């Protein structure tokens, strides 16, 4: 299948990185889909933007740090990572300090991104 023939999958992540398994599971799904040569974009919205905060230390709660997993997105050809600009502002996310390059989107741009996707998978 050529890249032009692939369906576009948008994984929408709305959960915090720690506190439930949904944060990590959403990234695992995105990586698995990309490993099967699917065109995958990722959008962090609301509380999901907390996954992108730099320098998180999860040792105290006994779980693996999600930063390395985020850093592997480009290795799986997931190069389009988007962030809800309102969520980034609410949580003080500095897009220059995220573990992976991101593009901030306002509400109309998010709507357009979702409309352009062939499949949406939300967490």
C-alpha cells in the first residue's frame, strides 16, 4: 500500500499520563497502528496535554516515565503531533520544551483536523 492510499488515523488523547492506564494505552495504540504502516497523527487535548510536560518524575508513584515513549513517536513515523492550544495555556505547557515537536492548534483548526481524518480514536 502506498502512502497516498493509506487512511489517516487521528488518535485523540485526553487523559493524564499517570493516574489511569489510558494515558499510556493511547500512546501504545498510536505506536502499534504506526508499526502496521498506518498514517497516524496524535492530538493531545484537555488534561492530555499534561503528558507533554517536560521533566516528569514518576518514580514516587512506581510507574515508568512516559517521556521516553513520547520520544519514540518519530521513530514510528508519527511526526504530526498536535496540541490543543487552550489546554496548553491552561496547564502552562511550553511547546518548545516538549519531548517531541508539537504544533499548537486552536478550536477551528482542531475541528478541521478531525474532519480531515478518516478514522478518529479517542481516549
